[in-house]
C-alpha cells in the first residue's frame, strides 16, 4: 500500500525530472572550464534545489518546501500551508510538468544567480592570462592598465590585473595564472614610472624620498648604468623602486624576490644583473632597464632533448601568435647567417632576456641548463617599482636573434579562448564528443530542465566570451599605443604593411 500510495502523489514526470537534474549536475561539473559559475552553484546542495523527496503515503499537515535555495536562486516550489493532501503540492507538480518553466526551473539556479557567479569568477579566474591574486604577496598591488589615454580601459566590469606594483621596502613576488612545463614561451614587461596615474608612457613626478639603491645612482658613474636609464634620469622620468622579473615555480616564496633560491630565475633593473639562488652576476652581458623600456622574457623547456630543424613539434609563429611579421623576418635573416649544413641542433632548458627587442648577452641566453619544472611568469617589486605585463598574443618588440629551430609561443596561448555561447552549449550537452553523441541527457529527459539548463550555460558562456573579447580589444589598443610611443608601427599599420 505504501509504494502504491506514494506513486499516486508523484508528479507525472518525476523520474524523468530526477534523471535530468542528475544529468545537468554531471554535465556542469564535467565542464567547469566552460561554466565554472554554474558548476559551483549546481554542485552545492546549499544553493541549488534538489528534487522533492518521495513523500510518505497519506502524509498530512503542512506541505513543506522541497527546494533548498540561496538568496540568488529561484523561489522554492512547495505545497500550500495547511494542505490536507500532503507530500508534493499541486503547485510543485504543475511546475514540474508545465511548459511555463522553459525559461527556468525551480530545481536549477536562477539566471541572475548564474550571472552573478559568472561575473565573480571572471574576476577571480579570468578567461585569459593575467597576474594571479591568489599567487601574489598581499603587500603588492594588482591593477588594471591605464595605458590608453581615452579611458577605454575603464569601460568594463571585470579586472585584468596586468599591472603589478609595490609600495614597501623589501621585495615581494607575484606570479601569473598560467605556467609552462614544456615548450618555448615568451612574455613582455613594460617598465612603468612612479607617476600616480600609472601610465608608464609619461614622465614621473621625480623621487620623493630615494630608496637606498636609488640614492646610490647619484654617486655612481653613468657607465655603471645603461645609457638609456641615464638619459631618463636626467629627463625626470623616474622609478622610485626596483624590479626583478623572470620565471618562478610554485615553490618559490612570495615574500622573497624572484631569484632568491633554486626555484626562480630573475633579471634586475640595475645593470641587468641576473640572479639565481641569491647569487648576482653583473657582467654576464645584461643591460639595465628603466621606465618605458620593454623587457622580453623567453623560456624554453625541452628536457635537453635533441630537436631537429624540420622535425620539431609545431610551435608555430604566425603573425597572430607573436604579433608581428618582423619576427619571421628576423628569424629568416638569422637562418641565412647560420651554418647551412646544420640540420639539427640541441636546445637546452634555458631562459633568454631581451631589451626593446634586442637580445642581451650571448643571443639573449641569461640562464642555460636550468632545472626542469613548471614555471610561471613572475615579478618582484621593491618600493614603488611597477610594471605592465603583456602575455600576448601581440607584442611591442617581438624577439630577435632566435635559433631557427626555436619557435616561441605567447604565454596567452596557454589559456584556451572561451567558445561562443552556441558552441559552449553544444560541448556541455554533448560532453564535447566528436560525433556529438549526447552522453548526459537521454531521449527521455525532461525538456523543461534541458531547456532551462541550456539557457544557464548560454548565459555564463556569453559572459566569459564577452570578457575575453573585451580584453583582447583592450590588449590590441594598449600594445598599439606603446608601439606608437616607441616609434613603431601600430598593429593595424603593421598588418597592412605585412599582408598575410
């Protein structure tokens, strides 16, 4: 009698609805890279409502809510107070079966809740490479660039965290969100002045109270500094602090500078000294850098395996990858001047440094035979040292002087661009299978839940793709502005002069 009575109180499509909710939860969790906000909500029982439990036969008294929700979710569906029928109320049964819930479902998060979660996670974990707030010393400031003079950088609702600044004595470290474990990758750092606007393309306000190392500049011969830095100092452009920039594993201490121990490698602004295990080398061939200089940093992790010129795994350097056809031109010239009979060469694990596109030292190699591992772009700031990190795909100064078999990829390639909404929905629903086979929802799935779930996926996918597109638009404007300031053609001018 109990089972029969219970069945009479169930909505007509209870089992299909229950299975569809389970499929939605599984699909969202399997695609956290595409819908992290939805996966977070739908996987948390304290936020998303689950299916009503099977009521006890003949239950009486007040019908209770069967949906557990948080403030942002849709109101729960439940029976009326004092109802004599007990179990799942008539309103709940009608809601589960009605076409009126196509735009949402009481057992799924609301569109508003998903939109809010998506916005928060875009800031916490954006769909593009940036500096990581979670992997940065709390004393540092992670800011948005203000390179564009018309203020376009402020016309957005998400943070890009591409400018790192200090503000205290003592070095502190910040690492990027993405890392390199194999292959050859590159990023740039535009050194900013100490001006309050944060615009490294303008002159600073001068030194208010010089730090110890800055104060030494007044008593040193300009030969100890780069010629460029001496000129900038005389013209009033200043950096009231210092920087060490390079590559770091997660084992490096954020409360120490890059290059402090065996887990990181750095180059510093004074004299371009290279530093590893706190050992500083001033005369390896490095060049000092200061405000408005663009520092290039490349890492190559190949595990010391021999790479052949024509057999290297594809690390293409298309114009969109490195951002300039001049990279190809430079590599073509280097190839012509190299030994034509050399069909293969050995690439070791190494790090290269460039200043304004020109390699430092011996072909830019600052560290050779570095420890294998997983490395993040890293920067440490002392005082008011600040820099704008550019992870590509476009660069101010694409690197020159590379061996013909070394093809660099921008760090931005480590982050897969989010798909457009239609593609995201298809991938989440079909689990991304090549044949498009639906592996989560069956043919008997509840159409209302499936449609509502698709809409939630679409909302978050649109938000993530929009943030990525806005970032890329700002990125192109910023790099063009910096290139123009350096007397280089903008990206549009460069594209017209080097048609693909």
